[in-house]
C-alpha cells in the first residue's frame, strides 16, 4: 500500500467512525470539500501537511493519532 492510499483510507475510516460525510468533514475542518475530495479521489498525490492538520483539528485529534495506525507503520521507505 502506498502513502496516499493509507492517508485516504484513514480519512474514510475516521469519517466512518464518526458517521460524518466528506462534506461535513470539510465544514468542521474549515476546508473546501474539493480539498478533501482531491485527496480521496487521487487528484492530490501529495497533500500538504497543513491540510492533514486541519482535518485533524476538525476531528479533534492530533497528527500523531491520525498517523498512529498499523498501515502507517507498515509503509515502506519511499527513498531507497
């Protein structure tokens, strides 16, 4: 699994756990829905950290909590 897939899956997982839509996530994160949809649909292959931080703020979690998953731990090094 690649990094963007892990980030996409994590966003979807968090929305599912909270039973919120992507549009609701955008609203509570003070982001345009297109920013989140670009990540989810692969248009944004390198989302900015500030975008992920705003998503975390909207969900009331830390960046550490966002990235603290087995999938992130299993990611292989990008540069070899």
